[in-house]
């Protein structure tokens, strides 16, 4: 019991003991004695509210401090009444809720961790109640689907967000899962209001105990970034496949020559025959016309062969753009990662920072670096007595050109003859080699206005390096 000035006028033994005091120690004292400083204002406000509304019960939760300094949370019910002399006093009943508060805090904290983990992993959770066709979502699921938070979502609303091309498939999967009461897993796209597309992957578990009203619980992951990376990888692989195809041209050259020489020989034979038909007296125009027809047919056949070869080699026209050589190197590194691992080759990258740009065709320059790296790896295939190390460097040379080099610890350029012939087309010392790689690389670099050269290292191995002129701002690509 507290008077209007906040002085304790009465307290029961239990109430005092709860705070570590005897009744005598509290009587006549300010009630603020049992509140921490931070709660003084709140305690005074609470008493004032009661005094302003005499006869009305109020309740609140507040923190108190014991005699020994420890704190406890309490829930207080209070009411101001008038004594016989007209003086108001406040009656307060106090219940210890410390344990509940701790549990609440722990729950809040674990919910916070869970939400944080969901945000980090871009994985939300959901519960699906089939009877009402409602879905309960976690915060992250709302974020992934791009809806404002709500206690639950109607499934029909959610389905509208699914990409129209995927909707029927999603409905089939969920319908089957529901009828068979089985876990399910599927991926689909979301069409967002701004027109962007997200990829999600969903796993759901059929709940055995359905007393909660929830039939399926699950997780939904936003896998858009992964899908994009997969698409980029696929494109890189396609480009690599193109490189391989171009390299394979060397092998094709022989069969092309064969295919073209056949119709050419036929053209010559038919032309000679035609001449003879015309030389007759009188000339046999019917036969001459027939042989001319055959000549046209063979000529077209040879033309078709050439067209096919051109289509094979020419993957669209080359596209020159300002490029960062370090970016090209990094892209190649991600492409050859598997080869490096497979051959136990350690790669060291020594890029010069902030290099000026070069003007070039990205795919062609990647092709050069890939070829040099693969050659370096192959040159170390027989090396067992030293680490297989490959070093890619970039920088500027004395003339201010960009220079990139690939250094290996392989067999090296043992003889002068070998060093001289490296860049010749069809020169190869490998059993399955075509000897086209370096000659193609050299012509690509030359077409960019640069130079590709090779040298023997002071130690074991060889270094291949190429230069490229800088891209001059404002010059046409
Ligand atoms: P291929 O790899 O099909 O043989 P290339 O034109 O790429 O065709 O290479 C021609 C030859 O140059 C190789 O067979 C090899 O003898 C030599 N060569 C290329 N790179 C290296 C290297 N890093 N170290 C030593 N020799 C090399």
C-alpha cells in the first residue's frame, strides 16, 4: 500500500521477502527504493495514473530490484481508493513473472536468429493448411514472394504469382502430394510484379500429427542467383565448345580439301567434254547443255562445302569492345579449374592492378589464354620431380602495351628447332595433337595488333606471352 507521495504505508511479509527485505525495512520508505533507476519514472507514472482514476484497476509489467541488487520482473494490479479521512492510497498486488519474461526473451531471440538464418540462406518456411487452403509464411517467404506480411495467405493468391508457364505443373505436383499424403519437392519460377523472374526450390513434408491444422510444412529457397550462375557457366561451356570446334578445323582441313577437290575435278572433266561437243560439226548443243548443267551442279556442291566450313568457323562476326585483360584471365581460370585439378597443377595469379583497357574480342582473347594454359598443363604432364606450377601474370611492358604471360614448369623449349616451329600450323609433338592451337593464337593476337612469343625459362619450363595495344578512348571499336 502506497500513499499519494509514494511512501510505503503497508506491505505484507511475503511481499517484502520477495524483495529481500523485512516489513520494517520498507515501511515509511519511498516505494522507488524497490525499483531500478531506469524504472523510477514509470513507477511514478503508474501511481499517478491510479490516483487520477480512483476506483479503477490498472495493471502493468515492470522491473524491480531486490535488496541484494538482483532484478525481477513483476506484473502489478493496482487501484487507488480513498481512506476514511479522504486521503487516497494505492493498493498494489504483485506477481513475479521473471521466468515468463526470460522464456519470452529467449523465444524472441531464437526467432530473431531463425529469421536472420532464413534471410542469409534465402530460405523461407511455410505451413500449408489444406482444409482452408491457407498458407502460413515466415518473414523470408514473404520477402521471396514479394507480398506484404499477413497472418496467412490464400493459396489462390500465391498461385497467381507463379509464372504462368509453370502454374499447371505446380498444381499437378501439389494435388498429387495432397491425395497421396507424401513429401514433395519441386522447382518453379515466380513472375514478380515488376516483370522480373525468380527461381525457387520448394521442399515440403507431410505432417503426421494434423492436430495443429497444418498438413504440410516446408522450406522455399530463392535459387535465382544459382540459376543465373548455371546459365553463365553453360554459356561459357558453349563458348569453350566453339573454341574446340575451331581447333578441330585443322583436322577437318584434309577432309574438306578432299570434298572440294572431287567436284572441282568433275567440273574440269565436264568442261573438257562440253568443249568437245561444241567442236563437233555441227555442234551438239543438247549434249553441251547437259554437261554445262553438270558443271553448275558440281560448282554449287563445292560452294556448299565452303559455306559449311565458314559457318563452322564463324560464330557470328567478331565483336570488339574495351576489355579488362584481368577479367579475361579470371574467366579463363574458372573455365580451366577442372583441368588444373585433374592434372594436380597449382595456379598462381599475379595480375597487375588497375590496368588500362584493351580493345578486343572477348571470346577470341579467352581462346588465346585457354590455349596457353592448356598447353602449359600438358607440358607438365610428365613432370613428377617438381611441383607442377603455372603462373599467369599481367602488366604493362616498356612500350606501354598490355602484356599477359603464362609460365609453366614443364618440358620447356628444349631445341632451337622446336622453339622455331611451335607456331607453325600442324606442328605438334603430341600423339593426339593437331598443332593448330598456337598458330590460331598467334593470328588472333596479330589481328588485335599484338604479338605472341615464347621463351625458355632460366629454370625448367617455358613462358608464352602476348602483348596487346591499349584501347584509346574515343576510337571506334
Ligand atoms: P598442339 O597442342 O595440338 O600440339 P599447339 O599449336 O598448341 O598444338 O602446340 C604446338 C606444339 O608446341 C606442341 O605440340 C608442343 O610441342 C609445343 N608447345 C606448346 N606449348 C608448350 C609449352 N608450354 N611448353 C613446351 N612446349 C609447348
